C-alpha cells in the first residue's frame, strides 16, 4: 500500500514536468495541461486520502472518545452537583424545622422554669406568712403571759396594800386562827373534806 502511494505521488509530481517538456504546445499522451492538472489534483487527493485516512480516522476516533469521556464526566459531575444541591436543600429545610423546634423547646422550658420559680415563690411566701403568723401568735402568747404575770403581781401587791391598809392586827390574828383551824380540820382523820 505504501509503495502504491509513493508511485502515485511520483507520477503526480513528474506529470507537470512532462507536460512542460512537450514542445508541441500542450499535450502529453493526448491530454491537455488542464486535464493533467485535474489528474494531478485527483492523484494528490487520493494519495492524501489513502495516506492520511488512518491517522485522521484515528485522531477523529480518539477525539470522539475524549469528547464522550468529557460528556460522561460532565454528566457525573452534574449528577453529583444535583445530589449535593438536593442534600443541602434538605439540610436547609431540616435546619429551619430544627430551629423552630429548638425555639419552641426553649420557650416551653422557659415557661416551665418560670412556673416553677413562681410556685417556689408562692410556697416561700406562704411559708414566710405562716412563720410570721406563728411568730406573731407566739409573741402574743408570751406578751399575754407576761401581762398576766405582771397583772397578777400587781393584783397581789394591790391586794397586799389594800389588806395592809384595811386589815388591822386583830383581823390578822382572827384570819390566822381561822386558817390554822381549817388546816387542822383537814388534817384530822375521818374528815372527808
């Protein structure tokens, strides 16, 4: 095949020289110069087609495979990008719902804590009120006891003063005798009173 191509190439290159060497003005083997030029062109195209067909087809096939590989890689990258976009969209949607849930949970916990603090405050206030009431009642009882004791002392003192002023020595002797007689009667056997 290579020999044929080289032979045709040699003929194509030699043909114009033969055509020019013809002294008669323009024909060689019965062909005009234009016909030789057309034949030369066809030979050149044939040689280029035969000689260049393999490498050109190989280049075009490799280029096609490269483009198909690039398209396949592009499809894969597009699929990955779409998957990532879907993942991020889902995460964003979940994040919004999680934020709403966190907000609701925080609000609920704050309300529970507020209610617990208020309940403790009410309990503390009730306990303080109860303790204060108990302290006031205890202080009132103590004050009443002190007043009662003081009133008793004052009554005894006043009674003593009145007795001392109104009861004379004769009355004192008579009261003393009556007292001794009562004690004696109480001490005797057989006396039930």
